[in-house]
């Protein structure tokens, strides 16, 4: 015989969005004793600990109206959650508990301790103080979820959970908040459980794609430069006549290319690609474009580069071209660059031809790389999820099933690197927790 446990709200998933939903709902209800937070790992916040390289890039201080531009078709859907709990309010939740923060380049915000553990500790302290019940190492059987009326003709959810203590224990809840994450960093438990649950409740799932990924490039000479950073370059690909671009640093890896500019352009590339991680036949996946271009001197035009070389040649006549190019490129990159375009690194400035000069200027503005593969294991977020049209953006409640809410990475929108995705997790969790509590 199953043991019945009754709750006002059941939250499935103990990541940042799930924890924030539990905290807000418990605060608004005045107690967390009627809230259960269910997590299949043996600890909460496993993926949270990895954010910002373990330093926890908690939010981005870019104005919200600017942030919304990153979400394209989902910007109107995302707007209400971000305005309900904007970056300043997220930080205030932790500042009230004694944590201080600082801002780094590109408006990325980190705790002064530079340790994700301090953020997780505060969330767990809130949950403990509010007496939220936490079930660890517990899985929800998505197929068992039933939405029905109880004896008082009140809509409730009934579902089974499995853990070491009770196999197939039944839970009853008036509301469910799904915070199961996407399908990236699968070792942290993000294995697409929320999609199964949503499908079981008649929701549709948009294409599930890896987000913020690195590119594998078959260029042996390039990969010998592993660890080198190309600073403030522009990475782009063509969409008809339009150039889709991203500016920032590129890191050369032992596989090919990574770094902020690469992983951010990967989102834009994949959004346009016919690609789905849930497909059984991987060979059906196609990238929108296989060639990306790196502009090594985005602040100069090709003509300006040529004019500068022409103007400076007379006063640098005996200087070797490899030494002169330090004005445009990192020293360690120059030999590779010249080999790529077939210009001898020992030529002096006085001996370079017009053809050499044109090649140098053209390639500084456009180095082309063929993407041989996406390094799926490097994916930091999931692009795609439960169809936004099927969810009320003001409450994050399902339009199909009363009392069912979706938060965090299981939703469709995906932001760039720099704190945006953790910010969305907190904001959507907060909004759903608030609205679920209000509806009770």
C-alpha cells in the first residue's frame, strides 16, 4: 500500500530555479511545511556549483531592455519574469544574507568570495529556515502523473516517486512546478526529464539543441596554439545577405575554437539550424552554416589596414613582416597566420608585394574556419524546450493544465554566456513560486 503525502506545492528539480520557486512560495504562504522540493541527485544545486567556472556568475547588470534583445522570438515571453525579479533584486536576496558582489567586464556579476558554494549555502539556509521539505535521491515517475478532482471537487495532482526508502511512494499536490533543467551537463542530472513530463501533460517540445558550445576545427597547426586567446575579435556567419556576428575573445583549444565569442555565436548558429538532440537518427541533424569567419581587426576596414601598411613600410623597410604584424596580432599567432596565407615570415617590409599586402589585409578581416563538429559535451545550456505559446508568460502556468508551472532551462529561451541564464533561472523560479502561492 502506498503512503500518501499531501502538499500545497510540489517542486520537481532542486537547481537554482527550483530552489528559488520553493523559497518564494514558502515566503508568500508563510511557511514551507506544505511545500516539497524533489531532487534526484544526492545534493541540491549541482549545476549551480559549475557556473562561472565555479566562481558563480550570478547575474548580468546589462539593462533588461537590452538583455531582452538576446531572446529573439521569446523576448516578450521572457520580459515579465525578468521585470518581476531583476538583477538588483536577485542580488538583494543574497546581500540580505551577508554576501557582497562585484562587477567585472561585460557587466558580469560575481560574489566577492568567487565561490559558487556561498550562493548555494544561502539558498539552502533560506529553505531550512522556511521549513521546506526536501527529498533527495528521489525521482518522479512522469508517466504516473494524474490531474484529477479530489473529494472536495478541487483539482489536484497525484504522482509516484522512487527513492531508497520508499519505492513507488505516492505524492498529492495542488500545484506542481517543473524545474528539471534541460539536457546539458547531463552528469548534473539534467537529462531531459521535464520534456517527458511536459509531453505526458500534452505539451509540445520545440527542437532541443545544445547551447553555448565549442567548435571542433580540423586544423592541426591551429590546435598547436592551444591556450592562446585572440582578444576582441568578431566572429560571424552569413544568413542570406545579413551577417550574424558576435564580438569578444576567442580561445584556441586542442579541439579547435572556444571562448565567449565562439560559444555565443554558437547559439545564433544553432537557433537557425535543423538540429534536435532528442532525434534518434543523429545524421538528420544539420548546421545552418558550416563556415564561420573571424575578423581579427574589427575596428579597422580592409582599406585602412592596407593604407597603414603602405604608409608604415618606408620607415620599417628592414623589419621582418612577422615582427611588423605585432601591431595587429598576438606574437605567437603570427607564424601560423603567415603560413595560412603563404607569405614567408622572413620577408622584410620592403620586399612584400602588393599581392602579399592584399592577402594580409583580406585575411586579417576574414579568416575562414569549417566547423567539423559541435563539441556537445561542452554545451552549457539547452536551446529550445516547452513551447512558449503553451505557457502563460505572466504566471508561467500551463495554458493546458491548471496548476502546472514550468521554470528555468526546461523553458524555450536561452541566453548568451555572462550570467544571463542563471538570472533567468532565478527570475522564472521566483515568478512561478509567487504565482503558485497566490493561486492558493
